[in-house]
C-alpha cells in the first residue's frame, strides 16, 4: 500500500523500497544490509527521495508516510461506570473533605521484609 503511493508520487521501485524501510525505523546501515547495497547507495536514494517528496529530512519523510502505512486504529473502550471492583482509597468525613485510608501498604503491596531479609534492598 505505502509502496504504491510512493511510486505514484514519482519514486522508483528501489526508492520506494528504501523509503519503506526507513519508515519502519531502520538505519541507513540496516537498509543497506537488507537491500545488499552500500550505505552510500542508500544515502543517494534518500537524497532523490527527499527531492521527489519535497521533504527535508528523514523525520519529515516518516511523518509523510505515516497515514499510508495501513495502521488500523483501535476504538477506545468506554470506562465502565460501575467500578464495584475498585478499592476505595479515601473516606468522606463530616466536614466534606476526603482523607486517605490508613494502613495502606506501599504501591504493589510489597514491603521491605516480604523478601525475608533486608540484605541487598
């Protein structure tokens, strides 16, 4: 899909291939190794790609390509209104302020002596 769009923009097959690999986050060296060419050849292709795509950097190329990558956005699930399983960490006092629950352990419920001794902690 992305390759087709790049070719329609005037890139050669090889330039489109280089642009695709760069968009996936590969370095020039990694692109060169994958395509069995030198880094100098990859840089040459990138220069041509930048000119044809009217971008100035690798980052701009990636941003331009993002909408064409074919990512499927997941719908966010609404947060359930009934939080019956939630822990009540505070209690309302008569004055209307909320005070934190007492006796609550550290986050995750792990205490220093849960490991048997204090060595190395």
